[in-house]
């Protein structure tokens, strides 16, 4: 007997975030989980025009569209650029939402998310904010007032009522350790028996952290004598 029941419509989720790997990795982790729970669902990404965004999203083999969003500034020229790009971004995202028939927006905060949230509101698309910082930045505090749901990856001590729930940091499958710490250290060429210090300034590195580590090693090399150090300094 042939089943003539209609196929359930595909849900389309739009993710807004970018400018750094810290916004994109959690978004990709959530998209992976949606794919597991709802195989017919679609995940699209709106990001900034920065190289890190295109690199990460291309490697993840997801559909993405950069917008002209830029960070807020009080200086005259960057402020004018912010206003112009903000309006352009809202217009571009409204067209994207209508063209792709987006059902839900997941905002990861930051300067990319703000115009996308406005566009979603104009198109009557529900929004969920995933806050990643403590305290929440200005953009997230502004976005939160325009969302149906606000979750936080970490406890927001200074604003206990900011988020409805603390959900933990979304982690991509590729970032989960496949075995125990001894196996992982061997894979990285590290001694499993020695204490290990990981130094990181996130995806783009941090000049101040890089400089601090070098200064500490130069001023007192003995403090690192029993340690093995893995320093992620950023490409530049």
C-alpha cells in the first residue's frame, strides 16, 4: 500500500555569529546536534567578511553568507561605517530569510548578530540567543531584549536573570577527545607523565598573552622547569 501522507516540511535554522572562532565553533556544534536530531533540517550561517569566518565555515562544509556588519565605534569614521553597514546587513538578511524560508534564528552574539536579529524580528522569525560571555557584552544585552529565548553557555553571576537557563558550552564533535588524556598527549608528542600548560589567545591569538609568556620565561625560566608548554599563538 502506497503511503500518500505529505512529507513533513524541512526546518531551516539560521545561525548568526562571526568575527572570531569563539562565535563560530559553538554555532557549528549546535548545527551538528540539530542534524543528528532532525536529519531533514537545514542549517545556514550568516557571518562577517573576516577571513577566519570563511576559513572555518568552508572547512566545516556548511552554507554561509557574509554580511557587511562591522563593530560599533564612537569615532566618527568607524561610526559612519557601522551605521551604513548595519542598514545594508538588515536588508541583506531580510532577503535571505525570505528566500530560504528560515524558521528559527540562533544568535551567538557579537556585532554580526545584532542586524540579523533585527531582520528576523521584521520577518517574524523567532530568535534564540546563546550567550557565551560573563558578563554579557553590550550587543548581547541589546539582543536579549528582542529574543524569545536566552540561554547562556556559562553562569552569568552579575546578571542572574539574564538567561533562562545555563546550558554549558556547545562543543563540536571534532573537538571532543577520542580517548583518555594519556593517549591524547602521546598524539601531540607530549610526555603523558609531565604537567602540561596550555596557553591560548583563541582563534586569532592574543599579543598580550604571547608577550606575557615570553616575558615570564625570560625573567624566571625555572618556573617552567617541570612543565611542558603548548602555546597557541595565532597565525600572525
